[in-house]
């Protein structure tokens, strides 16, 4: 089940306009992804850490997510220095560790951690429903917003259907193994899940139409750009401009 672990809170970040947070996270992520100089990437990471600290998030939850991403990054550290062409700094038998490979791995590490922390602090601190309505206010196509909101709502329903099918199999003494019977049973289970999902989707659509759904979701939350949002926007702009100056200043 998807849990909104960071959505509940009363920090300064939680009180910001969701539209501003979406825009800030998008600009931050795009710039962090394309910048290359370590001075700029270090500033991005420092800014992401400040945002995370200001959001007053559970550090254990944040650390779990960082560990998942950095597990993949460790694999890149093991591969890229050996496969990227460039000047060798260390030779181990037939393999050579290149300076370019080490620099590339370091850049990926800084970028990935900075972007992840920024997304956690700015995007994950709002409920999915609020995020969907913020995207709608930002003129994201309605169909994409509806797809996000309905998928998030009914993925739990599909999970319940799946668990119900699994319980039914266990009641009938089904025990997973490597036999062909096990694979056939799982194939039937997945097929039945798709059938039930289609039937449930049809019933949901009929229920929504009966309740007057005309292609638009309404939100009880009113968005307003306050003076605090303006101050945060100015601070973010200054920090991103500083990162740009560090990226493009003469060496």
C-alpha cells in the first residue's frame, strides 16, 4: 500500500502553496540534472538538505528512501569507473579505473541525492489529492490529472482484490512451488485480477456518472500565493541563480 509518510505536518514547507512547490521541484530537478560542475551540484545538494530540514521530516523515513537510491548508485560506482574511457588512475589486472568514470559516478551521486531530497521535501509533503489539484491549476491536461487521481484511489481497491484472490487460493490449500501447477495458478490469478479490475472500473464509472461527474474533480482546499510563498520563491531563485553562476563562471 502506498503511504503518504510525509504529507502530514505543520512545517513552513507544508504551509507553502502546492503550486509553487510543484514548480520549484520541477525547476530544481531539471537544473540539477543538466548542470555538471561540482560547485553547482554541491550547492544543489546543500539546498535540498536545507529544504528537508525545514520540512521537519522523519529522518529514518528519509534515510530509507536514500538507501534504496544509493543501492543502485553503488552498482554504478562498481561499473562506470571500469567501463568509461579516459585516463587510468588505477590498474587492476586487465581492468583500469578511469578518472572520467570516477567523476561521472560522483556527479550521478550528487544529482540523484539532491533531486530525491528536493522531491521529498517539496512534493511528497502534500497529499496526492492536493498534488493533483495543484497540477490542474497549473494547466496540466485534465486527462493526466484524472489518471493520477483515479489510479491512486483505486490501486488500493486492486490490492484488496488481489489479496482476496490469494486468500481464496490458500483456503484451497494452494502452496507455491516450482511445479507447472503453481505457474498456471498464478497466471489464472493475474488474469482474474484484470477481469475484476475491468468490471470494477465499469462500476466505478457508472457510479461517478450517476453522481453527476462531468469530467472535473473539485477540491475543498483553496490555493493562495501568500507573502511567505513570495519570500520562498525569491530565496529559491537566488539559490538557483547562484548555482547557475557557479556552473558557468570561468574556470
